[in-house]
């Protein structure tokens, strides 16, 4: 069994995702192999987000992974932001390339170049596409799913006639990311604007959804950027207006990545392993014979019948008829995050029912064969809401609004350390200077997460300088 969460949360996480067969380490440092259950989680997120894209008439495309160096040189902030993490291809065989090619860290430059060819008139706008791709950022410190040198994501890129339309798209995507996190993945999030030092390299404004993990640390779970005309100017993306004027488009970009998988595991998992909402779980139902079932063929006949009916109804269902002991099998499927376990033994068959164990509840329930289909449907519908509410309550318990000075923050950190509890999210006043942000980070390890759209309370004093605060900001330690 994995390490307990309270002993060492990160170690619990690393052991659990390996034992539950979500991933394996690759021979290349900092990269991982997605095993089928891990990749299936990502596929369900893709399916859900693609529904939104189709409803908005945003189509999927695919762009090359290799990007010429001169593309990066066109937008100064962009290259400066990504330079330390960029891997380069410089030769093929024994031949040096005339121009180094970067492995894609993000695609604003490549897509900007294409947009400059494709967009000519106001009739072409808005131009909106998305791609599902792998990206490379050579991370020094890695953690599977949350921070790896190669990861998977979607990145949307749009071009608009004016700022208002581009900003509307930026915010509509952020709203969809929040819905995806909360309704689909049962992860409560904090919506807001990133501070200038934390915004995307080359963006005018960056907005994020931030998630709080069970250990109180933050994960940036999704970002949406208004890029203004910066990339349009760099790549000459202009269009002819109705008044026959050539003018620059306003662009956006936005993305969620496989960091969502790490967030999902760290939000819901427990000491027994993974806990998934049925919306995304690779296994929603596992059927299991118990007791001396091999001497009673009718048990397997009944389970085969149930398996076929659940399969036909569209559930992701497994039948575990291995020779392992019931205790072993119970632990294995709890570890893997199966939402419902349905057990049937000789006595259950005789009584015309099965025993059902729901992953996030402690008790088993006897359910008759006649009521089983309705019971399963109801329980799988309720479970995501229950997980979301539990996570919200946990977040609330780890939000702190009464810390107004750096000394109080340090005292809070020390107290939490001594009592073995999370430091959580702290709401502070900020004077808007990078010096303040840098001092907070240097002395406490906390970073600004975002300036919330709806702060629980307004902070009036800067936490470092004591001067009047310009902004109310969430800060936390982050993955």
C-alpha cells in the first residue's frame, strides 16, 4: 500500500499513481509513460472539452512540433519567457541544420505565422482553432502529470476584429475551464487574473483557474490569455476592414493540460488510493464474485448477465473473476478508483440481492436485482456533487483571511508545520509591485495565485510594506 497522505503527501501521490497503474517513468529524465488508465482519464477530458468546442464552432487542427528559431525572435517577451526551458534540434545525422528548431513549448508563433496567410478580410474573423498536442518545457524539478519535460494539452488560438470580441472569448474560455473542473472533475477552483510577473510570456492579460490540493498547495489548473495585437504585429496578421483599412487582429490563446490529472488525484484521493468522479473514472463499476463462488456456477451466470446489461447501458464496467482473495481484490479496485463495487456470493444470490460499496462512502448497501439498475444510475449521478461539496468544504477550512503582515504569514506557516496541517490559500493585500511579490516568495515560498474576481473580503493593507493595497490577492505554495 502507498504511503499515508498525512505522512508525506507527495510520496503518497507518487506511489499511488504508480501502484494504480496510471503511469510509469520513462528512460528519459523528466518524462513519463501514460498507462491505459492514465491516458483514458485524459481521453474523457478531451471528449468533454471537444463538446464545448463543437458547440462554439471552434475546430481542431494540428501544427508541427518543430518551430524555427526566427519565429521566437519576433516576439521579445515570448522568447525571454521560454528560453530557459527550450530544447533545440540542431543537427540531423551528421549534418548541422542551417537554423535550429525548437521543440514546441507552445504554438503562438507557429500559429501566428499561419494566421498571417489565412486571414485577409473582416469576413475571415473571428478565426478560431484548437489543437491537442504534446509540448516540451525542460523542467528542472518534475512531478508526474503536474510538471514534466513533455506533457499533453489542448491549446486554443483565436483571432478577432477588435479587443472587445477577443476579451469576450478569453473570458468565455475561462468560464468553460471552471465548469470543466467543477462539474466534470468535481474540483473547486478560484477564478481570477494573474499578476504581471505571473502572466504568460507575451500576453497583455492572463486569467487562471487555481485549484487547492488536499495538502493545501495550489495547482494552476487552466489559463486563458488576451494577447492584444502583440503577436499580430510580430507576424503581420492584418485584415481588411469594411472601410477598406488594413488593421491588426486581436488574438487570444488558452490551454488546459494533463496537470488536470494530477489535480484530480490530489483533490479526491485518500489513503486507500484513487477516488474519481464517475464522469471521468476509467472503471465506473466493478463486479466481483465472493465466497465459495466456484462451486456455484449460478453466481457467475448472474454476474455475466449484469455485466452485459451494464455494458449495453454504456457504463465502463469490469468483471473481476480472478483467483485473488476478496480482500486483495477489494483493495486493488479501491486503489484504482473504481466508483462502485458490486459483490455477489451464494447467500446474496439466495436472497435476490447484491452488496454495493461506493468508493467514497464507508458502508455497503444490499440492493435487490430488480432495483440495481436504478440504484447504480442514481449513485453515479450523485457522486460527483458529493465529491465537489467535500472538496469545497475542505478548501474553505484552509482559506485564511486574517493575515495582514509578513510576520503573521511566517507565524502561520510555522504553526501549520508544528500542527501538521496545510498552509492553504492566504488572502492578502498587495501594493502591485514586483518587489513585494519577490519578497513574499523569497521569505515564505508563497507565490501569488491570482487576483480573484470575487474575493471573500477586501484587503486594504499591503502585506510587506504596510502601504495601502491596490489589489486583493490569493497566495499559496504551489506545485
